[in-house]
């Protein structure tokens, strides 16, 4: 680590960082530039064609490392990257991540697509396949592709081998389009048999599996709606909470209605993905609370 330059810059055998920073800023830039040892130098992806595999993956692992070392224990250490991605979506200036680094209209869409959206790619992949599978994926990815110049398909195939899922849809929608995720709890009502009927809607063009949690007078339970084209299911992310797996949701169907045994009168809250690891661009419609 060498004090110099005009911010932070990684090189294969040394890293330049500016001094005279506050501690948090110094720690952040140091962690990020050191993380480049893995992404990009030892894996050596093409930074011009796949800049998000460099800066995004580096942002993800450095954020996780900073949280671990500082003892912050944040619920989502990558939350800042999610905020950056939402800002980009709302700006109306987003371009697909497959855009060559020199072909962005402005610097900000490039920066957010590379750093923030790239980090969310991994964090959200953990939501899709499970955090333990994501950790295994990253280690296998390094073991299999160090010094081999991996492409986006390589990280996708590694995740498929670890998880047993089909993930073409995830790589395609997230990196090759600007499609967004927006799920909504449309209706929660009593059914004729004393149970509760719940209807969800996919308003965004990008499909996702759904973790849904129901809070009632008897406690909390979760419901898992796999995406049919995944061809597999992830482990229960909250083992302390009973999970019921429902039928797969085909991406061709914009709505999904199911019935749960919990009586309507006892339910106080229904929520899609309380972890907010799924990058839903309109989260206010992810929660239903009885008034």
C-alpha cells in the first residue's frame, strides 16, 4: 500500500491510496483496492467488456470484509450499493451492464452499473440460491478460473453447479437488459373455508423467486414461491421459522394466488422479502398490514 495518487488505484503489485482521510474513508478505500487482488488481477476479467465483474465483485467482497472487521454486523452490508442502483433506475439513464465501458453516455451510469449494480448482482444472487451457496460459488469461481480470464457465463455456470439451479434468466435479465423487479401484494382476504387467500403481482419485467412472511397471533411463518424456470429450490434462509414451499410461479403469469391455513382474522402483516436482498424498485407495495 503506497500513499499517493488522487484517490485509490489498484495495480497488480501495489495499491495507491491518498492519505489525510478520516478513518472510515481510509479503511473503505484500502479494503476496496486490496480486494482487487482477486477481482480483477488474479481472475483477470476483461474490464472494458465486463467492468461490473471487476468493480462490482470487488465492492461486494470489500463491503462484506469491512462489516466483518469493524464488527458492525449490518443486516445488509451491501445496502449502499442497492441505494446506488435504485438511484440509477430512477434517473432514467440506466444502460445494460453489457455496454462496453467506453460506450456509456455519461460517467455516472457507468460507475453505478459497474460498482453498485455489479455488487448487487452477487448479493441478490445470494437471495436466489442462498447465502451459503453464494459463498461456495465465489470460492469455486476463484479455484476454477484464477488466471483464466472468466466471462459472465463462467460465474453463472459456477453458481449453477453449486446450487443445482438454472440461472440463464438471472444473468440475462440483470446484465443484458434494464428490466426491473417490482412485486406487489395485491390482496389479502378471508376465504370461504376460514382460511386466507393471498394474491401477488409481478409488475416489473424481471421475474424472481419470492420469500413471503406472514405474521399472525400465533407467530411467524414463511412461504417460498420458486420461479419455475430455476428448476430447483434454495435452502430455507430462516430455519427458525417454518417454511412452506408452494407451487412454482411461471414467469408467464403476472399474478399468483394461493391459500394459507392461517385464519384471516389472526393475520397482522404479510411481507415480501423483509431482508430486502431482492432489488425490488418499489418496496412500499411489498408490505400489507391490517388496518
